C-alpha cells in the first residue's frame, strides 16, 4: 500500500507514516525526569577482620579430640533439628560445613576463640549466635587455655633514710688473698725485717 501524498503543505511524509512528536522530552532537556529513577546504593557492612592462622602446624591429641567432638556434635544437632533422613542423606554439614569445622580447630589450636563473639568473627558462621555457647564449651573442655605463670614477689629494698645510715652501713667482706707477713732475715722472727734494728733482737745484742 502506497503512502498518502503530502497534504496541507506537510513535506515530512504522510499523516499515516509520520511519527508524532513525543509528549515527554528526554532528561537532557528536562533534568527533573532523571530524579524519578534515583536509587540509593545499598549500604554494605564491612565484616570484622579475622585472625591470620598459620595452618602449617602439627595437630596435638587435643586437636584431634576437638575435631571428633565437633563432628559428633553436628551429627547429633542435624538429626535433632532435621531428622534422621537428612543426616543420612546430607550429613552433619547441613548444620556446620567442613570449612567452618576446620577453621574452629585451627583457631582453637592458637587460642583465638574464647567467646561466641570470637567464634562469629573468626568463622563467620551463620549459626554462631544460636549455638556459639555450645561450641565454646567444647573448645574449653578439649583445648583449655593455659594459665599465665605467677611471678615470685621479691621483698622491696628499704632505702637509706640519711647519709649517716649509708656511712654506718657495714662494708661487704671480701675474700681477698691474705698478705704474707714480713720475716726478719737476721733473727728469723715475723713482723719486721732486718732494716728495723730497734725490733730485731740480734741487732740489739
């Protein structure tokens, strides 16, 4: 079907094919239209910084006991919360993933978990708030935190009250080498030599 010839002096095209002008202009000319689609960016919460754990360590017997206790705990919790069928089908990872379990053992070995807040920060486990107290109790039972050593209290030194006390204080007795006594070569007696003729019997007589 051919287009209608231009009518009424309209040279842009026929009235059927010519697109009508839009009722609303673009946001370049009407900036207020852009504000209708403004969306505030979502606020992201920064996760707390976790401790850097050196995983190249030799596991102790207590570490193995804690690992076994955590496996038993999550199996028991899975069966209690979701039933025996889910435990047999999915295992204990339905409650606690393997990565979380290993992270707990690593942190417990280095004594990084003491409260449920520590557990949430170190593992970022979603169930830390619900079951964190139970996990902390298992950690304290199998890997107890060492107690600090007690320091021996020394008796304080009493300062001297005056210069007189310092002067009158007895001097320490040293174990020096005893000086040899003089012996007279003329008479053979001790306590003088031959030069002191007043003391020497042989020189007097």
